[in-house]
């Protein structure tokens, strides 16, 4: 009788544990399911379709043919690709370091000043991020036009012969300013949240050991939030490589000053919209995807973003 009761209790206990495990797992899948559906519909499926299109060669005369390499070779041999790649690279080299530094410094300042105006400060820093895309491009188009800009006198000193500050060479500067103004506020909120999650006893212990403000920022806070910084770097790099709306709008507002294939995405759009060559457009998009994924993997490995525990 006792043995039967013990077996029943063991089975009941195991059943309860199984139920608890299922209850713990169900909310996670409930939260993940909508994201996975959207990822498949708007991420995986378009990528697979683009990969299929990359192997379809559009002939000037005749039917579409299949080739594993022809579209990729044609894209890589396009004389416009190195120039567009250089433009995007210069933009990223100027924008990303400034973005990371400015966001980190602003988050540190807000975190250090625990006052009743902290929420207002965070809100003000986020406001510029509300103006994005084509609206931001139009705003900064006026800001960098010497004739109407409040800093027109300064811009005229660097204007070209036609009186415009905007050109293929100066556009990386313009886009960097736009990118910082539009993106810094949101990332400041993210890093501020990460800084507030750092245990206060860690900061107090470091302070008691003689750490100054620089030591706290560089040796304590930054290592503890490096995962968030890596995330910002990955997302911003992907956004930077895919820049399209801003140079397109600014180029339309400054005709003849900026190339219509200034960025890599603009070149892909030119293949599809102007030449009706969807195979080459897809091939360039796949190459761009591979570059972004490769850089993301490099950042993840370099920062050990998904590592569990400390070495």
C-alpha cells in the first residue's frame, strides 16, 4: 500500500513538474510566434525569392535564362559599384564612431545626473528621432542649402561653383549628421536603460576602491553594457549599408549635384526600375546581405555577444 502511494506521489510530482515546464515554455513561444511569422513573411521568404531571382538572367533580346554566376559577375564588373561602395563606406566610417561615442556619452551624463528632470532630458534627446526617412531628408536638405539655411554664411564658404554645398563628396557628412540626429535619441534611451540595470553595489565598490569618473565609464560601465553597444553597432551598420531614401530625396532636391546611383541600394534600384533587370538587382541585394551578415557575425564573435557567463 505504501509503495503504491509512493509511486502515485512520484507520478503526480513528475506530472506537476511537466506542467510547470510547459507553463514556463508557453509564454516564451507566445511572445516569439508573432515575430517568427513576420520574420518568415517579410524576411526569409523575400530573401529566398531574391536568391531565386539572382539566378534568372534577363536577356536584351530573347527569353530569360538560368545561370548561377552571370548576374553576380555582371554586378561586380559594373563600374558604378566601387564608387557607390566607397560612398557608403565613407559614410559608415564617419557616422558609426560618432554615433557610438555621442550615444554613450549622453547616456552616461543622464545616468550620472539623477534629478527630477531626468525623464524630460531623455524625452528631449529622443525627439529628433521622431523625424526620420524622407521628412528628415527634406529638413536637412534645407539645413544644408546655403540660400535658406540658418548657417548659410558658413556653408557658402564650402559651396561649389554652382553655389551648392551638396555634392557626392559632401553627402557622407550630411548623412552622418542626419543619422546622428535621427538615431541617437532612441539609442540613448536603450543605453540609459542598460546603465540603470548595473548593480549599484558594483559602482559603489569601484568608487570605494578609488575609481574616478573615467575609470567607472571605461572600465566598469562600458564592459558591462558592451552587448548593447554591439547590438547598436550591428543594427546601425545594416541600416548604413542600406541607405537609400535620404540620398534619393536630397539628390532630387539638388538636381545635378548628387549621383542617382550614389549608394549601393540606389544602384540596385537602378537595375530594377530603370533597366528592368531584376536578376542583377537581386544579385546585388544578395551580395549586400552577405556583407551585412558577415560583419554582424564578426561583431558578435569579437564582443562575445551571445556568450554565457564570463571567461
